[in-house]
């Protein structure tokens, strides 16, 4: 595992060294930031209503039990099953983990009770197939999402109230 503090909120500069480089200048953070925040009713879309142009996305480090993500993992395994290039990526990641390389966090949106995975799908499958019980995650959000009182820990978009 990486040396991150559970519950601590990090900005991009603090965790830049952890990003997975996808080539051509594309990293996990960049991929996640492009569509952040995601509407809770359509994880493939973009939540324009709650987007803040002048506010920066941050992440909170957490470690979730694999069991909380088991349904998504099964769906991803089914999706990747008939695609050799996807399975090859998963096998490469599994080999890296077996060799003791760091386990990089996957990204979920902090206000999504289902913790839908928005980046790191091959990693989560690889972790599960390696028998991991805990998954490192970055919960994405705006800084105030992590500073709210316990009673309103979940920011509900105005249109969903």
C-alpha cells in the first residue's frame, strides 16, 4: 500500500506522484477532473448544475472493503471477459502487484453512496482477483464536501432534494 493517511484530504500537487500515466500527458487525475462532478443519476454524464469553475477538485484517501464494491467488480469482470486486450491489462497489473509494486488508488465520487468507480477499473478487478480485501480509493469532491458537519456529510444536489 502507499503511505497515505486515511481520511486526509489531498490536493493535486500532494498526490501527483501517485497518478497512473496513461501516455500522451493523460493521467488518472486528468481523466477524473474532466468530467467532475458526475451526476448521481448518470455516472457517464457531467453534473453541470453542481460544477464550480472557480473551485478545485480534491481527494480524500480511504480504504474500502472489496465487499462494498463487489457488484461493480463483477460487472467489470463480465465486461472485460470477452476482450483480450482488457484482460491483458488486468494481468499486467496483477503481475505488478505480485512483484510488490504499489497499489494505486481508484477514484470514486465522495457524494455517491454507491461509490461508483470513475477511474481505475482495471486496477480494481486486478486487486479483487489477487484476493485483496481492502481497496485504496480517492474520494473526489470539492474541499467543503469533506469539511461539512456529520449531519450533512452528503451533499445532495438541489435538483434531487
